[in-house]
C-alpha cells in the first residue's frame, strides 16, 4: 500500500506546478495550502488540454507522456523558491493521504467504467484520434475530458496505475481547498455567506461523495462545479479580472466533463460589463480557452460527426461517419433511462423510449425509482442542514465583515434553479443533477443562516466537519481492512476486471479492413484496444495515416 501513497505524493509534487500556466499571479503570494490546492486543481485542466491536443497527432503512450513530464519539472525548478519548501511537501502528503483512502482496494465505477471509460483510456494510450470511433461504440461519442487526463498519467513512472490518480487528486484538491478556507474564516471569526456555503458542501462531499467506486465521470464534474460556485461566492462576489477569466476556464472544463452542466457558462457571464468586457475577452487566457473549446468540439466531430453528441442538431450529416439515426436513438435512450424506463410496467411489453418520454407519461414510474432515490438523498442532506442550522441559529443579528451583493446571488440562484428544472425535465437521474441540487440547497441554506449565528457557531462547525471526516475515514477504512487482498494488482483499484480476482479476460480479436479490433462478451475494461461489446456495421478506411470508421 505504500506504493499508492508514494506515487500519489510524487504525482502531486510533479503536476501541481502546471497550475501556474493559468494562475501565474499565485507567485505573488505565500504558497499556503489553499493556494497550492487551487494550483493542483488548475493543473488537472492544463494536463487535460495537453492530452487532448497531443492525441490529434499521436497516441498518449508512455513515452510521449513521460517526455511531456519535462514541462512541470522545468516549472518546478524554475520556481524553486516557491515550491522547494517544506510546506509543499506537507501539502503533497496531505493530498496523498486522502487519495490513498479513496484508492486503496477500491473498485471502478460499474458498469460504465468497464463499458466505455476504461476502454476509451486504453484507446487513447494506444491510438491517435480515430474518425468515426462512435460507430464502434456509441458511448465513445460522449466521452469526458477526464479520460484524457487519466490517459496522460500512464507514464514510465506511474505505469498503468497512473490512470486512477486524476479523479482522486481532483477530490483531494477540492477538499483540502475547502477545509483550509473554512479554517481561515473561523480563525479570523469572519462568519460570512461563503463560509456557510463551504461548510455545507464540504459536509456533502466528505460525508456522501467518499467512494472512489462511485465516481465515474459524474463525481469529478460535480466536485468541479461546487468548486466553481465557491470561487464565485468569495469576497461577496467581488472579483478581479483575472479571477473572472478563471471562472470561464472552470466552466468550460466542467462542460467538457459533463455536457449537462452547460449552464455553468452563465456563471462567469454575470460578471461581464461594458467596462471589463474587453479586458476579459481580449487576452491570452481567453485565447487559450477558445483553443481548448475548438479542439474539444473538433474532437467530438471527428469521433462522432456531432459537435455535442448525441444532440441531433449539432450533427453534420454530410460527414461519411455521421450516424444521425443512431444519435437520435442514443438521445432517446439516455433520457428514457434517466426517467426510469426499465422500471416501467406494461403488460403488453415495454413501450419504446421515444413514447415513454413523451409529455409527462414517465413521472409515475420515475417517482418509484430514480425519483425516490433522489428525494431520499435530498431529504437526508436537507435534514443535516436543518439540524446544523438549528444548532447555530440565533435570534440576535450579528455584524458581518462586508455587505452582500444580492443581485449576484439572485443571478446565481436563477442559474441553479434553471439547471435543476432542466435536470428534472430531461435527465432526472440524481447522478446527473447533483451539482445543481446540492449547490442550490447550500446557497439557500447559507443565505438563511449567515445573518443569524450564535456564539457556538465555531465549535459546532468544527464538530460537524469532524464527524464528516470520520465518516470518510470509517467508510473507506472498512473497505481497506475487509476487502479480500487476493486479487491482481492489489491494492490498486480493479480496472482490469469487475470480478473479485481482477483477472483480465482477453476479448476476441477481429480484423476489419486490415485493422485489429477487439470484441468483449462482457466488459472491455482497461486492456487491448480498440475494444467494444458491439461489432458494428462499418468499414475502415486509412487516409493521411488516420483510421476512418465509416458506416455501411
């Protein structure tokens, strides 16, 4: 297990400096834990951009990934006065402890990780971008940027195990950032709106989102979303131009992880004005963000023929690898499953996806399945906030350090309410809407409570956060100490198989037009690539040294 801990330290030490490429102004401040964790979070975005860019020209193999490690090493050495401090090592140790408890003896998200998350990472490690890859497996059409990040972590230092580190580092980075912001507020006795929000979402992230096996592509998206909200709420919505630029970068990255969070782009927009428009839009960082967006959309079009797969109106029918019919089927299927289609009871057989989602025919079934699950989680979280609120509530108003700009709160709440409404109408599976829902509940709670806090607020806050930490430690410790150690690649997560022994089941090899592909009867997991459960009906053409999977 020491291997997980040491490699997590090394990953933190190596990659955190990349955050300076988007946040160089941090050099003007003492590198405390809050600022270092923010750099780590932004370093994940930079890694994702590098990986996305490189895959247009080359596979993200170990040699390429290791060579590009020179970038953070050069930054680390160049700014040694900033990073060569004992505090930086302690920061890496803290991140690694959290990552260790998440990763050790864990599973990967079932079944999606084995179905398309891990197989796509394997494709990235073995192939440069493939035109029409979604014709091999439609889920490859709406992959998350986090798969590129994971693929980049497979190098000669971390080997295959590196692919599991990014999600853990994201979680640990945000948790450390939130905790140290809370610590600073409590130490200064600055009991403001942002502090209440931080405590609320930290309770949820640490107490509920504490299983690596439940992460998938969803949890990193929600964690980034809640981090973006935190950054927006700081200083009573009063921000520098450089911070607003970062909001754009964060929102774009969140959308690349989960297209359902497309409304997050409105958060930075609320800070645009005639006075600052030119300073925000016309600069090097916005050029970087624009290039990132262009590359992402181009990648989507190359893989699926659609800018935002499977949204039909974003598809280019003139491209020979575009399958409009499949995109429509996938769109209806995704929406129907989110609305509990499998639970529909029909004596004459299940109705089609398209018929099921018409109007509000689905609501009755949804209430019994995904709806019930969603309400249960929302109720428990609301109950915890209510208990916490009652414990710290006072009838006597307290003086605050600054005035609250209500118009920005209204805009933020409108965006969250609208996002939650669209979640209910289009994809009411709780795992899709967590960020909107928890963000909305936390903001409402913070707005109600922050103006009336009693003298025991600090002690009660520390107590409830301590309980959350114990929940995190206990949940993960139980798994670590009780999980059978007799499996392949113990104690790393099981990414070769979802079986108890983690033994990789080699898929069948097929050859189409001279290209070797692999077909699995179960889940492809991380292994031979390109791999899918479906053979598909397509031909493969080689042009300009790129593979084109063309629909027949």
